[in-house]
């Protein structure tokens, strides 16, 4: 059973402030980089003008540090009046006028991770507040929640409270991430309450961070792949390329070109929510091309809604596949080696789709790092793929 709010039929896509802008609250010192109304207005403008909205990135998401230090006299959350002088309702109206949606952040505990007021004992009130503001997504963190019982109860209660408002609000949870150190999460239950959920640590702007997320996902794929599907998705690190919402860190500073290709290709294979955390006002044409790549996004957004998985690992090569609609498969060949030059990986097409992907024949198209047709192959053919160190070749079979 999935959460019955009818949302997130495909993995959500958007932009999130956290990994790039963190908890910047000093607008006097750094007006372009503080967490403020201006930042989100400018990002919304760029998302429309530069084709991000048309590529599918529809959410503009506020993460931690948007609030005033205390609730108002009626007990409601309020935005910091200096940084958000017009209030969240006006910001939501502006974002909606651009054909985009607004995401916001709160926490299951009595304080957020950065120490602002949390939602504990205010779940219904906060859900009503967010709905009255016109919010379209809630990222609900798990700091300062006390016991695991209170954590679970808080996630359930906020899910019910959001549904009760009557407004369509995507519910993004960090529930399994906070459970995992102590117990195995019950993903069947989590999917009944959440639209996507974070499994792993914040994504950082580094290859080691991306690599650890991929390694963790492969290690745990038996328990997480089967639960993903329309209405509920695994967020590799809800702070990933995307930080705190599976953030895409492409377009920042820490990844080489090949590593950026790997992140984009593997997030598509994993059916991960695509939340960028970068500065869209200054992004290279190469990063923009990669993040807006239509064929890669189409794999990520495939309506069959199945998450991909690792089929085999051979020395430093990994072979992953994702079943797509129309008897098609997305296939990724990842070269984890961090030294030397490009290397070839050869595999039999009988490996794919339990032997069915290419039976009796199939066409192969390369999507990343550049698109080109490879032609038609028979069921018993082998494919030889040249992959750069820490790079990935993404194919459609």
C-alpha cells in the first residue's frame, strides 16, 4: 500500500537550498547567498527562464533555517520577518504564478536540526498552516525527536494531518535514516505514510559521498528496491545530488565531469527524486546540459516506476539495470576505479532482464556521457563498453 494522497506517481524533481546554501542567515553580509525570500524568487525566475521547469524540475524547496526563532502568539510557525518580509503565502503565490510548486521544511521533534522550532505536539496546526500558505511539499526531518516511538508516531501523525488538510502536499520523510542505526526500518509501513524517504547520510559535494551512497544502495537493494514505486520512492540520501532530498550536487565544485555523469545516470537508474542543490544563477553550460538531459530524465521518470539494481560486480566494474515500460531496460556500466585511463567492460546481453531484455534481438542506444545509437544486437551477443575512471556509460536496451 502506498500513501493515499495520489501524489509522486513518478520521482519528484526540483531544487533545494540545503547543500549549496546551508543555514546562511546573514543577509547583510551575503545577500545573494542567505536563506531568504530573494533567493527563492530568483531561483524560481531562473527555473522558468532557463528551461528547468520545462525539463521537469517543478519544486522550489526551502530547507531548514527559514523560520523565526519562536512561534507566533497563536502558536503557529512563522517565517523570519527580516529574511522573508512578505511571508511564505506570498512566496508560494509567486512560485505558483511561475508554474512551479513550493516545498518547505519542518522537523518531527521539538527543534529542527539547526535549532529552530520543530513540529512536536503541533502536527495538526503546522499541517494546517502549511496548507493555508499554499505549500506543495513538506520535507520532514527527524532531529531532536526523543525516542524511536515518538519519531514513528510523529511521522505517522504528520502524514494524517497533511491528508486531513485537503491540500495535495508531497510528504518527504527522513524516517528510515533515523531508525537504521538501531533497527531495520519497516518500509511497507513507511510507504503507507510517506511519498519518499531518506535512507542515508547527507550527500556531500564529493566523489566519496556519491560512491558511498551507491555502495550502500547496492548492499541493501534486496530490502529497498521492491518497495519503490508510484507514490513512494527511496531517496538515496534525501540530501543527495540533491542534500536532504537526494540532492544532485552537479553544478557545484566537488565532482569531475565523469563523476557528475555517474551521479545523473545512477540517480536515474535508482528512480531517485531529483532535487538539485546548486546555484542555478551561475551554472556551467555542461552541467545544465547534463541536468536537463531529456533522455536521462525520461528514464528517471519512467511510468512503470520500478527502481533499478546492481546485477553484477566484476573487479571495479558494476553493471546495473532498471526495467522500463515498453519492454525496455536502462543499463548502467560504472567504473569505480580511481586511477589509470578508460577501460573496457564486456558482458553478455543474456545478463539483462533475466535473459529476456534482448531475446531474440534488441537495439542499443547510449544516453550518457553522449547520445548515439549502437545498432541492433542478437540475444547471444556481447557488448563491450569503454568507461572512464569513476565514470558511467548509460544505455537503453
